[in-house]
C-alpha cells in the first residue's frame, strides 16, 4: 500500500543505489522487492565477503548499504569497517533484534525488522522513523551565524576557514576515540570526550556537535546497557552532525 506514495516522493534518478547484504533469503528478497517497487536500483549479496568482492570489482557503486547486523562469517563492526574502507555509502544496520551498542555506533542508522517501504524512505531521506531513534535536532543550525560573523570581523577569511577545518579534523579523531570507548564500555572516557567536544565546538559555534557533546558528557557513570545504547546513538548522530559541519565548510568557504 506504500508503493504509490513512494513513487510520488521521489523519482528514480533522485534515489541512491542500494547494496543489500543479508544471509536470510526471505528477508533479502522481501527487502529487495520493497526497494525495487519503490524505484530504487538494488544489488544484493548473501554475505559480507560477497559484498566486498562486488565493491572491489566495481560491480555496484552504492549510495546506501543495508546490512544485516548479525550474519555468519564477516559481520558486525568488522564488516562495517571493511565497507567504509571501500565505499563512501551510508551504512544502515538491519536486525530482527537490538544489535550490540558498538554496532549501532559504527553504523549510520538502524532499522528493526519487520519494516516497510515507508520506514526505508524516511531513513534514506534523513527523517525520523519509528524504527530509528535520534537525539540530533536537524532544525538546529549547524553553525551559529552570530559566532561566524564575529570570527570574520576578528580575522581574515582564510583564518576563519582554518579554524573550522581544525574543528572538523578534531571531531574525526574524537569520534574514533568515542567509538573505542563505547566498545570498551568506558563511560568515564565517553564523558571526557563529550566534554572536549562540547568545549571545542562550542567555542567555534558548531551548535549541533556541541549539543551532542554535552549530552555525552552527561552520561551517568554507572555502565548500564541503556546508557551505552544512548551513547551509541549519540555517536551515530555525531557522525551525521560532523558530516553536516564538513559540508558547511565546503559551501561557506568554497573558492
């Protein structure tokens, strides 16, 4: 019943190519059918190794990768790392049950099975789906216009650009450190990294990333699973906010 709506939302030329990785034949076929009927070009792989071979041979250039969170052989965080090394596609975990916090953190989003075409469209379009929880406020400016204007009054344009380039580079390092801290269940380190992100990004007026850093800093020290889950969600959101900041840097200071 979602097919007509989906065709009205976007034309095929606007939709990303999808690589679907799932060892379960039924799930793979149902999901591929949903995507195809909604206008997407879909490539499928029955396991992680086959998917990597397809990428290496340039058999598909996906904009989005959907991967089952738990498969025999290459799976989970290791598969995500291998996929990121070979593709710039957004990676979404799909699962019939809640994956490990570190898998949620490493992916760009999560869909819990069963899901329908509408949930996929919302996910791909960056909208909040019932199956995807996010703490990132997309209505919040990426950068404070007031602070950006102040910096431009104080220094040259190349110097301002250099400041934001340094913020982006620092965020990249801290995101990787944060992923490691979550995997080790080191809440104290999660809080420390959040504090550093809040301070550095706050000084530069990077509002979205500073807000997420503050939320990380407020993580209770007692390492309960739900707190680790929230930290993993915040890490995923932080990746998205850092990408938005990088795009702003390219747009605002383009030659």
